[in-house]
C-alpha cells in the first residue's frame, strides 16, 4: 500500500481547520463571585442553558441562569479552591452521562462515574441527561404486566410495563423495601433495573447494594447514588442521569424498571439550588417550576410502539409524606402526574400489616390490562372488598350485634389481611399468588383459623410445588386459570394433610 502525499496534506489541513474552530468554541469567562456551590461568571456570552463548563481546578459546572451580564453556574464537585477571578471554560457539551450494558452491576454517581471501587466503566456511548419525552405517536398503551412479586400490589394495584406508579408514605413505612423486593423479583423477567438513591445515607445505600448483591440482583441492576453528603446539584441531577441510562435500553427494545428513592429529597435539593440562584420562591419556598421538575422526569417513562421496538421504562417514584398528609404540595403534584399511587400507612405498618398498603387510598389507573387472566379472575374485587372490610371493622368496634352477613365479611376480611402480609425479600411468583388468592376468594380458607393462615399458605404452596406442579405450570405458561375442579380437588387433598394448631 502506497502513501499518497496529497491525501496526508489534505488531512493535516483539515485538522488545522478544526483545531482553530475548537479554540473558538471554548470561550473563557471569569468568576465574579462564588459560594454555596454556586458561581456567578462573567464573559461566557455564548454559553447554552444546561451546558457543562470546566473550572480551573478541574471541577465541572452546569450553566443554569443566563442573565444579561452574568451566568449562574452550579458547581458539580469540590468548590473550595475556586476563587474570584479564576477561569471558567465552556465545553460546548450539554450535560451527559455514559450509558450502555457496561453500567449494569455498577454503582455510579449522578455524572455516571463509578463509586464502587471496581475500576473504570468502559463505555463510549453517552446520552444527554435532559431529553424530550417520547411523543404521543411513538407510544402504545400499557398491556404487559410488571410482576412485583408482592401479593398486595400484584393483586390490588397491578403495575404494567411503561406505567408510572407512585409509592408514597411516611418515613420508615417500608417504601424502599417494596422497591428492593420488586427488583429481586425481576430475576427471570428480562428486565433491567435502575435504582436511583437520592439524598440517602451512604450506609443505607451500602446496605441496599449488599441486599441486591446477596440475592443476585446486581447482575441486572444499575445503582445511581447521590447521597446526603453530596452537593445539592448532584441530588437534583441523579434521577435524570438514571432515566438517561434507562432510555438507552428502552430504545433498543428492552424493558427497564427505574426506582427514584425519593423525589421529595430531589425537590428539596432543587429548592436549595434555586434559592441560591436567586430564583423567586413560591409555595413552601419551592421555585415556580417544581411541577415541571417532576413532570418532565416522569413523562420519560413510556411503553414504545412496536415499530420502535416495543421497549419500556416503568417508573416507581417515591414521595415521603409528613404524618400521612398526602395532600401537601409535592405529593399532590406527583400524584397528578403518575398513573396511580400505592399508599403505605404507618399505623398499618406498626400493627404488623407489612407491606403496609392502604387498599382504600391506593389505585392503579392502568391496572387491569396489566394483569394476567388468572389473576384478574381471582383478585377482581379484592381491593374494594378489603377497603369495605376496613370500614366495617371500624364500626364493629362499637360492639353492636352483628348480622350473619356482616360477620362473614369480617371473617373473610381478617383472612384477606393475613394472606396479603408478606415477609421482607420474599417475592412470590405470580402463579403461586394466584393459587393462594384463589383459595382465599373462593372461601377455602374460611375454616382455617386466622392465626394459622400464614403457615397454611407456606405449606400449601410448598405442597403444590411437589404434588401439583402442573397447576402452577399451566398458570405460568398460559396465564389462564386451570379448571376450577382440579384446583378445588387439590385444595381438598392438601387440607387433609394440614394440621391446625390448637
Ligand atoms: N414486609 C416487611 N416485613 C418485615 N419488615 C419489613 C417489611 N418491609 C419493611 N420492613 C422493615 O421496616 C424497616 C423500614 O423499611 P424501609 O427502609 O423499606 O422503609 P422506608 O419507608 O424506605 O424508610 P425511610 O423513610 O427511612 O427511607 C426496615 O427495617 C425493614 O426491614
Ligand atoms: Mg427508604
């Protein structure tokens, strides 16, 4: 192969031309003032909103407020060495994060940099963290279930792929546990999970990662963390970074589950950042665009149509309430953007009903189309039954004489509550959920003592696996309920072997 002199000189000429244009792009400005993670910079006249800039100490910043004679920049890193008068360079890039398969199994920060000490992430692909949500025509209605493995959710408030379901509750009501169990249940569901931890303690995140690792869930999970010790801008960016990573998979036809734990902390971080940038405060001192903060994030969850590959992003945003007040500012905002909410209540939690889902206040607006046929048959009216049981229960406390029908309702309700209890990190496959809910709703548990229900369930499901696995297989493969006679016969057979306590 000969080398052509004219080709080489053409290349060199081109390089020189590009070199000059690169210099033109990197305008340099000077810091006028700096404090609390915010810098005001003069001289960056051409900077774009959201553009990345570089400070002289290597820290990155993001241009936020473009004003007539200066630019407000949030600093994404250490800012102690940045001084008045130091240089700030434009990069010409909008904020982006690395994306791709290589991130799976890793723990990264809001900028996509690894923080798990497992070495660099070798990916060349990036995506901008802010990008417009999928349009109307590119979407499809939700029609595939996302099995959480939690009986109370899959039966009462089913979630579909591409849906946004809010998980809301006071502190320490088992919110994070719901997300972790859902992730654990995705092991064989062909789902990539992204857990975004916002403003949590490093030790809590560490424990969560360990739980995922121990249960083998890290093989299909990315953890994005911006812990409480990080500057506010990183907390604000973490969810966008997470969803950008998810979009890469969705547009390649894959299914993604993303958990934002939690958006109240993101809103607080955004409030801090906005106040420091001197944006006008509104209700509860949040800036005027706090609704847009969450709507543009949650709108990026979608189920794509078949021409685009049929991928999906299902979002589980969390919001923490104060004393169960779901009508506060941020909770009502997020409730109005999502397709339903799961309300976790602290008095249920403390009375031992765990997961502490309040059936009356929880809904899923996509729900039904996201349940398999067998589940729809056994759990159709369960949510309303449970809600009316809670009302009756309150009345029955007055000790008035109860008629037979009411008594039967109360008995069934007490058993329903027992069946819907579930231990931590024990997600249950949908076919097993159907079998125990069938027994409950068809009255086969009415003669089992309430105290025995949970043991009955465990032994029954175990027994089915060994003696009637064909019933479980049928539900798993076809999604339909097997012949009711066959199930009834199996239950009767099992009951002969079940020993009641007392
Ligand atoms: N189904 C369950 N069965 C038994 N214990 C549970 C269950 N769910 C949660 N817990 C326990 O309750 C405690 C609080 O759970 P979790 O951390 O999930 O709540 P949270 O609402 O996320 O709390 P925070 O507000 O601190 O984030 C944990 O110690 C957890 O082990
Ligand atoms: Mg939590």
